[in-house]
């Protein structure tokens, strides 16, 4: 049984008459049984047929004139008449590129600002932790009941990110 | 020849034999003296004795006597020991060290293993702790402790035992590093983390210690595998000059202990907060480190057996902006220290607490 994904690929090849006879038969059996693929096949055939009206590569100007002619006949594409803008396309490209670059620059600047602030905060936290560790080890080294060797070992291998477990981790 | 009167046959021994017998007698006497001396240092008690067999006086008196010996004479006796330390947690960790103890505030711990700790030295002298770390780059950190720190803590602990804020119980005797040791269990007034210490019955030196959570789970232990009391150390053994050459970090804390939080508040730009703790904990010391906006405040609390160290510091202006996700109320951990950021302040907490007490502390500092 052919899957729809494969059938949809074969529909395109079938239109281009690039399928083997066996695949043509299999595709026809699937399309006959699958309403979705049947609708897709009809739509693709219609589209290809319309595209074949356009013979050969056309320049931008010829395309626009042809399109305008069809639009003036009130076809399905609507009644609005598109006109070729008077300003050169190159300038709009430059404006668009500048806008994109400015947006990227703004995003990068905001990101860098956030990054620097985060790093600054991390540095402050690290300094505080360093002081805390030094003070804790000093206390453990001078208190008769503490175990400075265990405290130092824990400081080296602290891996647990949660404080839910008691004691050294 | 014979002695006609007694019937005993007496031989006149040649001088060489006299000398030999005299030498044998002297050697035998020396051997006896050595055995007797050794017996004093190394009694041949079995590994474990029932408590009753080793108690010579009422239990409370014996326990306090052991504690006094531990806190007073036990701190003064020089020794050389080899020690193993274990931490039991998400994974078991172990290290081995050489411990050279020259007296009160004179101790040197040299790490033998694991590889990442090999070469580290922790040196305690009258100025506090000098901690040399060869990795990742050679550095020395200096934690200040005044000369009487040990004596003050010993006095406080004995007072806590007398006032029954700390309970001391003899729970057995064992042999550690070939020394007969009495096992004492120390607990605060309320249920909480507790400790056991093994004290050399003859010298009062601590041979082993174990730390337990409130649930009775062992968290860490250090124990001597060998101890030698016949050592003598040179004065230079416990000076910072004996450490390998390395840059020294600024000392922490920079000030001597202050009398109160109010005194620490003077000159501190942020409002010092005190955590909500179980009633058994009392404030034992306040320190400040740094100046101006870079000031840290250190509060030390103790229940007599366990200590909590809380450090608080105001984050600098550019660092305090809310960046990224809001600060989590669940503390993170680094280097064995719990820390969290709240209201432009960073807090760190060192010590053993149950999760609900940790949450209570975090909430009270918001």
C-alpha cells in the first residue's frame, strides 16, 4: 500500500512523465482511493497547465506587462493593477540591507550588554564564594571538633548543584 | 674444686665468662625496660571492649575528663600521623594525608592522594590557615585566625558541656592506629547533626572523627592509620616560609571578630540580615571583609557541635541588574558552599543543615 508522502512525490514525477509504467499504475490506484492525494494531483496538473502558458524565460518587464494584461481582464488574481515602482530596485535593496544590519547590531549590543552584566555578577559571586571557602576552611582548621581535611576534600569535589542534601556534596 | 662445707660444687669461672654473663644480664634488663615502656604507649587491649570494662569512674565524670584531656593536653602533644579521609555522598571520595602536629595552632597537613590534591599543604600557625594549592596554578590563600582561637573554642565547648547545651556520651572503645581509644558522641541540645570522636585514652589526641546528619547518615570521616609520638619538629616546620613559593591571596577576613551585628553595620552600605535558625544556634562571631560596596559580612553560628557560616555581600551596580532568568530560590553549590542571589545580595552558607532549615534560612533573608 503506497503512503501519501510517496504518492505526493510521484504525482510531481508523473506530471513530468518521468514515472515507470508500474509506478504509474500504483499511483493511480492510490489516487483513486485517497481523496487528499487526488485533490493534490488535480491542483498540480492545473498549476502546471497554467504555467505552461508562459513560454520561455521572460524579462522582468515582459512579465510585468503580461501580468498586467491578465489583471486588466479581471482574472482570479484580482483587479488591482500592479505597477512597476519608479524607484530603482537597487536602492530598496540597500535600504533593506541597512535595516537588517541595524537590527542585528542592536540585538548583538543588547546581548553583549546582558552578557557583560551576567559575567560581572558571576565574578562577584565567585569572589564571595572564594572568601566563604577560605573562612570556612580556616574555621575548620582551628576548631577542635571540625575536620578540615574533609572540608577541603568536599570543596574540591563539590558536584551537586542542589542544596537539598545535607552535609558535604 | 669443691666446697667441703656445703657439698656444692663451685667452679671458679674464667673472667671472660663473667663479662659475658654480665653483658647478658644488662641486655636482658634493657629489654625488660623497653617492653615496659612500650606497654605504656601501646597497651595490648583487644579491638573492642565493653564499655563497663573500661569505665573506672561514674560515666559523666569520665566523659568530661576525656573531653578536658582532648581539649587541653591533647592539643599540645606533638605527633606525626598518616590519615585517611572519606566523604560519603553522591559518590564516595577519599584522600590520604600526612599530619604533622607540633602543638596548639601548629599543624601541617600534606596531601598524598588523590592526584588532584597531591602536593597541597594546609598549614596552621598563630596567624591562622595558610593553604597552598599547586593546581590549577600555585597559589596560597590565607585565612586569619587569632592565636587564642583554639583555646577560646575549647573553653566555649567545655562550658557548653557543663551547661548541658552539648551532650557527651561514651559509646565504646576501639583500637585506632594501634592505640586504645574511647569513642565519644557529641550532640546539641535538639535533634540535629552530630559527631563522634575517638580519643587516645593515654594522650587525649583525636585519632578518628565522624560527622553524621540528623538522620544518622555518616557524611564524612577522618582516621589515623599510623601515629608516632616520638617526633620532634624544627621551629621552621610551621611557618609560611616553609611553603612552596606562590602568590598569596588577600587574607580573609581582614578584620578581627566584632562584638555584634550592630558594630558590623557601621560602615556597611547594606542592611545586614540575620537568618532565622533553630533556637539551638547562637551567634558566635561577626567579621567584615573589604570596604565600601565590596564589603562582605560573615556571621558564624554554632549549636555547640555544628557551625554555620553565613556570608552576605551586596552585588555591584552593574552586576545587580536583573539579567537572564530571575534568581532561583533554590541554592546552588560550589566548592562545598551553598549560595544564592536575592534582592541584589549574594549569600553563601557553609555547614550541615536539613533541607527544610535551608529553605527557612533562604526565606528569612529575602
